[in-house]
């Protein structure tokens, strides 16, 4: 029996990029809230007043694009794993069938059957 299985610990590197871009989005929202309620952050408030929606829009677009890339890569890797498992199952079935045909079956009395 073939005991080698594909590594289940393979990580998609794009997932880390997606998580980082989500963290940047959350950080931007917190900066916007801090600028809105802090009187000392006048320059940051002016920046977010004039460019805040653009910054958030770009970040959402990047997140959506990365999510599509992550899903495509995960789909490809999942299909490859399924093909590897199917190939392994077929090899095991062929090996089991060839082992059955090579060893003659014996009857309970100990005599070989024709």
C-alpha cells in the first residue's frame, strides 16, 4: 500500500498578503476614527477629508483582487490533491488486483482450487 500522501501543511503565500491587506484596511479605518475625534490630528483629518474614500476604495479593490487570486490558487491546489489521491487509489487497486491474481486461493481443506 502506498503510504505517501501529499503534504497537508502547504500554505498559500497569497493568503498572507490578503491578511496583511485586510489589516491595513482596519488600520486605515482606525486612523480615520482617530483623526475624526482628535483635535491635534488636523493634517490627518484634512487628508482623510479629501482622500479618505479614495484610499478606502483602493484598499477594498486590492482586497477583492487578492481574494480572487487566493481562491484561484486554492482551487488549483485542491484539484491537484484530488488527482494525486485518485492516482494513489488507482495504483493501490491495481496492486491489490495483481496480488490477488498471483497468489492462488486455497480451499479450507488445504488443497488448491483450480
